C-alpha cells in the first residue's frame, strides 16, 4: 500500500502562484514517476489529465503548463512538489498526486486549485 498525502491547494487570482506538495508513505524508486494529474471542475466523467511528472533523467510537462509550472522531487524523502506560477482560469481543477510503484498506479485524495479573475 502506498499513501500519497497532498497539501498546498487553494484559491488565487489570475497571475498568482501556488505550490503543491505530496509525500509518499513508502519509498518510490527513483526510476519510477511521481507527479501530478488534474481533473477540471464539472468534468467528473472525463479522465484525469497529466500535468507534470518526474523521475531520474526525465521530466514531463503538458504543453499548456510549460514555462509556468516547475516540478521537483526529493528522492530521499519521497516528496514531489510543483510550483505553479502565472496561474490562469483554465488551471482550475482538482489536482491529484500520482506515483508508480511495482507497476501499480497510486493516487492521492486530491486537492482543489481555484483560479479566479
């Protein structure tokens, strides 16, 4: 079992910043991804979309967040963080921490990010 505990969501105005953090209850191997997905408001029927993920030697960002979001990871502490700058209304969503361990996908409970003008 892997528990992923998220923190850092909230409400900001357009152009503001937030930092999300996620701590895993057990070791996530450095060659496995940890990162963030999101599900926009009112779209419970749609799949979660990948936002950013990181492992040794590889970092992924979806196009719409490149140059605005920065993901980082403390491999020793099994913590992944994502700094979100220049937030826009389209970033409003529930953000889920994600990790892969032993071939299994694990998810956090979700944290809400709301961007208003």
